[in-house]
């Protein structure tokens, strides 16, 4: 997370990293949760 200040604005930038799970991990999630959408956040 980075904060920047200018005379006109205060800006917060957030950098995110995406990772694709293993095929087996996706299958396990789909079976466990049942309504797995492909998005997990924590």
C-alpha cells in the first residue's frame, strides 16, 4: 500500500498479486464448498 499527497489530492495505491491454484486444489474447493465461484479473499 502506498500513500501519496499532492496539492490537489490524497491517493492510496494498492498492489495485488494473483495466483492460480493447482487443478486439484480447485477441485477440492468445489467439492468442499459446493458454491465455489473461483474467488477467495482473506
